[in-house]
C-alpha cells in the first residue's frame, strides 16, 4: 500500500484555489519512505493575504511568484495521486476544495483520489480528544512538537508521524484504520456533470498518467475501535 501524505498553503482565501505550495512525501504501509519530503512552490497568480505574508509564508514572496503556476505542476500532481492508494492529510476538505478550484480556474480535469482525514480521525478516537490542530495532535500522540510548521512539506511529514503513532497505539495498519473509520475517508471531488474540462497543454506531447478507478472503503468489523 502506498500512502501519499500531503498539505498545501494558500495565498489568499478570497481567490479560489490560490495554492502557493504543495508539500508531500510517500511511504509504504510500514511508513518506509518511497518518495522523500518535498515542497513544490507554485505561483498562485493571485493577491496575498497580509496575515499569510506576515505569519505563514516560509519563503520570500518573490521566490514563490517566480515559480511555475499550477498548470505546470499538474502532470506531476496527477502522477502522485495516481500512484498512491490513499492520500492522507489534516483537514483534507480544505485541500481537495482548493485543488478542485485551481483545476476549474485553469480549465483542467479535476484530480480524483481516495483520502483519509487525520483531523476527523483524531476527533473520533478516544485518546487525546482535547488536542486541536495538527501541531496539538502531533504533540499529544507523538510526544513532540512538529518541525517546519506552515511549510507544506513539514506539515505533510507531521501528518505521517501522526498516522504512524495512531497505528502503533491501535496495533493496526493504515488500511485497517481506513476500513475501521470510513467516515474519516472519502474521494476527492468528481468532475461536475456537463462541465467541459481540458488537460494541460503539455499533454499534447505525451499521454496523461493512467488513474485507476477509485472504489469506496468498506468497514472492517474485525478491527475494534478501541
């Protein structure tokens, strides 16, 4: 099983999408790294929220604005999500919504993938229910503060530490966790009916990565929700 841990940061909530960084790493079911921790900088092609610039942005704004925009990263992102069996994030709906909006913004086919939301999962588990936010949950479950806060790759790595800690505590694999808590899982937004989308121009010179059909997660009654 391949797990894609991912996170994003946004330049301005008033601009749908406005993704300026996409951080990720990929592991197997034993949390052995298959693809190293990486932060992709993306020109958001939007205005910037002052709070983001002053408190969250981990790079010079000029460096981010000099990066390629979202369509230039589309093939790489599609390949990552296609390769993974499960995409794991914290407050996943924010990220899937932003991806959908940026695909719509640039006329690209929406990305479709299976998700596990660690924020929802932590609220469902009996342990550490008072923990809030990614940092709070990692501190509670792992006994350490996450590094590189608000850098997308740092938050993706912290999400991996969190799921690993939950699996150890529950004596379970990531797949067992996903099957036992289907309400914390989902599928990213599907294309709207009747909405015409196109692929990035670079696809004219090659083929798009094949994406396997997504199937719903089924509940595994053999795993106790302790």
